[in-house]
């Protein structure tokens, strides 16, 4: 469990080990023979599922603050917030994935990510932990997963008894693909 104070958690990812570093030099990256990349990840929950983002994509994790609502945007865009002078759009991943809305509570967090030249916030039910996942623990999405969905699912990782979905942040939060991701989520969870 993450401490509740202070409200901002800066994630340091240098380990001191002699390993290959990612392009930004932030997190160790291990690549398996089949091209899967291991490294450090941050886990978070949406409903009953655990997802992970690569730590090198995360700027920080914050407790949600007041938002300015923006008219005429999809419901999954909660609004924008001012994060130390930067206007950051906030995307509710529950709504993006077509899950039922849930009021914010003491566990709700905003994961602030950097994608290309953009900074975005992702509202999640809770942040679970920082974890190291070896490349051989990450398995490609099976062919039975919709082809379009596989573009933002990097793979699946089994940690103990839990199956974590490894999300490709850059593909998932690409503004040109957000509506497609939302439509797929609505189709998957309908009925």
C-alpha cells in the first residue's frame, strides 16, 4: 500500500546494478530472445484487474485534485488540472475501458505519464506497487485477443497467482486511438 502523505510520489528507478538502461536512462530493461522487454513497472487496479505501466513512462503519482471540466469532450476525459503550472488532461481509465464509473475514494490515484511530448493523467482505482518483471515473465497477447486491442496490450505477466495486463502507454493514450479503445471497452463489457 502506498502511503497517503505526501500527496505526490516521485518514482526513482535507478538500481545501481550494471544493466542496460532504457533510452531515457531511467529504468533497467531486459530483453528476451522473443523481443519481450522486462524491467520495472507500476501496478494499478481497475475493478478486479491489475494492470501495469512501465516505470520509465511515469512522471509521478498524485492524489486527485480539483478538475476543470471541459465541455464537449468524451466522458472518459474527466477534465484538466494544473500540476505545478502545467495543464494536464485527466483520463479516467475505468470509463475509457467501458467499466462502470466509481466515485473517488481514499485509494484513488492519478498516474501522471509522459507520452511523446505530452503529459497526461490517468485516474485509477488504486496503485498497488512498483515491481520488477523479468522479460521471460511477459507473454505476448494471444491471437484470440482482438487485433486492434493488441496494439495497446504489450503482454500479460503472471506475478504469483495474479495475471497483470502490461499496457503500452504510448499506444493506449495516443489521442488518435482513444475513441477506438473506448469503443472496444464498451463492446467488451456490455451485457
